[in-house]
């Protein structure tokens, strides 16, 4: 093993040991707490910790490798649409949704939907959609873990995935959201450090900011938007502009914040860090990679950043970067794994068996973490290429199903549970039909399914019975202040009866 890989292995070992220690610490702190405390970390995360955690949870392995690989192969068009959509999605969530979501005093996205609508079929469909889409998201991220395991450990991809998965499953199982938030804060710090360092190296080694012009001269198609059709770029923008509002590993951070103001400020910090990451990696680092390769085709485009690290950075940067990419994987999959388990135990089983005790819900949540951890690791052993396209397609289904029922539910008092369920069903089913039944341009399905969901919600809101005053009481309070725990207990008692 080379000296660079030895150094990378040491850094990664220290990092993994630290995350395990955090998991044990969070386990002690959360021991004896409720199921909701396990899922929200007690709701006490501050601005800096929560902001970096939001950034780390969203800036995934796909951001660190997949987006760079797609930018190398497919040019600026998709990445520009993708990042613009992310920015708009953060703004929508920050200014139109975060306050009400936090004030509703819930722990998960399905619980938010249930608190607003309390529609039997809606309560069942939402967690099922989340289970399917988040599983696909995790599989995409775990490919990154396998690549890093190969690069550092020199062992086969499959064993790398299993080794890496054991760490994030452990600390998520042990400490819940508190462990996820603290480890994500650490991971976010590492990621932004690597982004800034590698960006500086790419610029400094290639004539300053002119690195962009040099790369453009070598590979002119890199700065063109002709690889995919225009409707694909529109679809990419729409997916990421809408899925943030219902993306559990982002939304659950709002529930984990000290209050709604801290939650909104944390979103703004996360967005700022993400914008810096997108500009540096998809412009300067890729430009440096194009110069190194002469614009040649790569056998695996998702490994473009690894190639840059191998050929352009010193050993210590390479070692830190490997750990940071690994951190990017874990920061996303741990939060998603927690959301998956919550969708099963707290939401789906909680709907089927509403009298399940709090202790049983917490126990089932932890078992769900283990179960989904094993399932997604198995599925990750043979993943597809182009990670960004895979998890973006999954997010298209999530947005098509849940964006408008959630947005309208928080701001339009007339819409009731039946209309919301119809909108979610039409959006989700039409997306799947278009995805698997028609040969449409990449990511374009959401351009049709999202408006269909919106139209269905609005039309059905005037056809079916609107929400009554008792169903809207919790929402009315949330527009003014946070719903208290005593009020939550009263509302839940009314729902169960």
C-alpha cells in the first residue's frame, strides 16, 4: 500500500472511531427518552451545528463525486439546472414552510401530513413512498462508499460497502438524531474544508481563475447545454426546487432545531455552504480535471474527482478528501436511514396500530434501522452508473407525490384529506407510468406529473368536502406559534377517537 493510502487510511480510521464515539455518547444522552426524542434529538440543535448538519446531509456522495462526474461527462447544462433547483428549493422551504413545519411540533414528514389531513389512505401512502424513494437514494450514495473503500483499503467493492455500512448503521442505531446531527456537523466541517482546499489547488495549479478558459478550450462541449434535451434541464430544476419541502433528511432538521427561527437560519446557512461547494467543485475542480486528462473519456465518470485527487493533490489532502467523501456518504445515508425507520415504525405501523406504546415505537425504530441498513447494503452491491441521475429520479417521485399536498395543506385551508390524497396519487402514479412506460427524455417526467398533482389537488378541493375547523385548529396555531406538547396530546387523542 502506498504512503498516500496509508495516510488516508489513518485519517479515515480516526474519523470512523470519532463517529462511533459520538454514537455511544448520543446513546447515553438519549437513553430512556421517547421515540420522538430519538427521532428529533430532543429538538435542541443550535444554528451552527444544525446549519452544518443540513449542509452535510444534503451535500451527499453524489455532490462530491456524482455531480462532478456528471459535469465532466454531460457539461454544465444539467448541473446548472440541478444547483439552481436546489437553491430555489431551500428558499421555498426557508420562507414558506419551515416556520409552520417547526411550529406543528411533529417528528417526521408523514406525521406532519397526518396532523394536517388525518386521511387514512394518505397516512398509509406517504410512508410507503418515502420508504421506496429513500431506499433508492441510499443505494446511490453507498456506491460512493464502495469506491472509497476500494481506493483506500484495496479490497473488493462489495466488502468495502459492507465495512463502511457497519459504521453508519451503528451510530444511527445507537444515538438516533442526536448522533446523526453531531456526526453531520463534523462531516460538514470536513467537507467544506476539502472543497475549499481542492478548489484552491485547481486554481493555483492552472494559472488562476483562467483555469475555466483553459478547460473550455480543451473540451468546448463542457460549457454547452446540448448533451440532454432542454426539457431534461427543466425537469432537473423542478425536481430539486420541490423535493426539499418533503425531503425527510432536510425537513427533520427543522424539527430538530431549538425553535422555528433557528431552523430557518440553519437552512440559510446550509444553502450558503452548498452554493460554495457547487461552484468550487463543478467549475474549478472539474476544470482542473479536464486539464489533467486532456478532456478524454473516462471509464467511470463518477470517479473523476478521485482522479483529480490522485494526480493533483499532496498525500495529506488526498487522505483528508477520502475521509470527507466518506463523510459525505455517511452524513446523508445515516439521516435517510433514520427517516426510513421512522416511516416504518412511527408512521406506517403507528397508523395501522395507533395504540402502539412509545417504548414499542422506539424499539421498532431501532430494529428498522438495522433492517433497512442491511437491505440497502445488499442492494448497493450492484448499483447503476451516474449516481446523480439515479437519486434525482427517485426524488422526482417524491416531489410529484407530496410537494403540492404538503405546500397547499400548509397554506390553503380549504383543501381536505381526500383532495390531498387524490393529488398525491395522480402525481405519483403518473410519474411512474411516464418513467417506465414511455421513452421520454431523462428526468422530464416530472414536468408533466407535478402539474397534474397540483391541478388534481385544486380541482378535488372544490369537489370533495373541505377541511373543517377542528381539523384546521393545529394548523391555525402553527401559523402563530409553536403547538405545545399538551396541545399535541389533545389533538392526537381527538384523532385516535
